[in-house]
């Protein structure tokens, strides 16, 4: 089996091997993967961090030898909304975004495969648990435009938002909301939910299609939720679902609440 990594800031992962195909995911700088299929122009990849599969353009990734494969537990996450790294071979800068993956740093430099880079921004350990920082990282994405398949502060979807926030806090979540709803512990009552719990929603009370992060755990306060719908926004939340403040109506019906960070 062949391996590779993303050497650009962020690239589209598509449903089919075509530039016109739906973007169902994004691959961030440093994320590595197995190649499970290919044609002349495209690789079908399986991402190491969540097992998600999509098609990527061969020109937007680089191959790695088996010896170059990194254990993500030894890696770091970019802890900046956006920051420039320098490709030391070309002296060109490349912007990386919050949650991008970096291998172990030697001072300010790191190597991926045959490429050497310099990065002077903030980092956190890939598996460093920071459950008390979930809300803080969530608010870094506030007002980010909604983008189907997105995973960055410049465009993100609902499950990409929860996945990336939890990633920054040391928790690995699947890519899609329906799969995320199988994680953690069931919370039966809205009144029992605390800040950082995930709430899952549907338009017909059946098929989960939306997820957000509960903010308030003070029983005396109205609960709120931060979620990606049109943009990353804060709305009121109760046992019926999400109440859109601008439209003054319920926008999503509550299905279940799960606690990931205990």
C-alpha cells in the first residue's frame, strides 16, 4: 500500500475523481493517508486520523515511503488561525490553518519526507487533552462561513466544525455527524447537559443531519449552542432544538446529546 501527505495549505477531497465532483471533505497540510485506489490523475485516499475516504488530485499531494510515515500521537497541531510556514528548499511561504498537522519540531524546523520546513507559530500536542478549552476553540471559528465539506476557519460545515474543535482539545471524532452521534455517553435530559457536550439534530426527528456544541452549563441560564449553519453562530437551545434568533423560529429538531469530554 502507498502512503502520502498533503503539502499544500488545504485541498478538496471529492466524491468522484473529477474537478467537477462534489467536495465532501478537505485535507489539511500535514495530514497523511493511505492510497486505496487511483487512476491517471487522481488518488482515492483513506485519511489516517479519521478513516474518511475521498478523491484528491495527484498534483496536490506527495507520496511518502513507509519509513516516513508518522504516528499522529508524536505530532503537533497548528494553534493559529492562519500562519505562514517556510519551505526551506524554495524559500516560499505557505499558509497553514488551525488544526493542521506538523511532525516533531527541532527548534522551529521539521521534515516531512524529503521536504524541510520552518514554522514559528503556536502548537499543541496532537493528543493533549484540553477539555476545558472546547468553548474557547469553538469561538475561534465564530462567523466562519458555512462550506459543505469544509474544515478550516475560512469555510466549515457542522461536523467539520465539531471535529476540528475537538481535535484541538485532544479528542478524535469521525467526520460525519451521524457517526459522531455514536461517540461518547448518552445524556438523556437537556438539563443534564454541560458546556462542551455535542447535540445532534434532524429536520424530521429521524435522520441526524446536524451537530453543534452546547455552551452554557449554568442551570439558571438559558442554554446556548454554537454551530455551523449559514455561518458559525450562537443560538438558543432547548429540548425542542435550536431556536434561530434572527428568524425567531426553530431551525433544527433535537435528536440526542452525547458527552465526549468527561
